[in-house]
């Protein structure tokens, strides 16, 4: 069974967060100030990015399309690599070929 990642969930979440921000922004600026709001937004984005990269590094394994090798990646690779809808552009540790690697279904990183 192949696991495919839909674009609908992340898109809906992005739209909901954007709508909430646009609605609450005037109140937030009045309550906290523009500079504090910008710093808090940048800090929150950094924390969420690190948390997602850590979770993906712990739980995801990828399959090399060239040699079918299963492998996990580090947090830094998740942060610096191109991740597009469940695929990662990286080098295979087994054959060394750089390619788009899909998430292996039913696999957990060790």
C-alpha cells in the first residue's frame, strides 16, 4: 500500500492560519507592538520548523529510486534539503546518487 501525501491538508491549514492572522493582527499590534509581534512570529516559525524537522528525522525513512535502499536523514538534512509533498531531494548513502527520494510506506527510522 503506497502512502501518498495530499496537498489539501497543508493548504487548508495555511489558509486558516492566514485568515486568523489577518483578523487578529490589528488587535495583536495594539496589544504587543509591531516589533514584539514580528519577533514572536519569527521565533514561533523557527521553533515549529525545528520541531517538524526533528519529528521527520525520527519517524521517516526514504527509498532511493536507483537502488531501493531504505535510509533515514538527519535534522540538518531535513532543514536544508528540498522537501516537496513527502519527497526529499538528497543523496543516497548506499549508491551516492542524488535523486528525489519518496517516503517509504510503513517504515520507521531506527
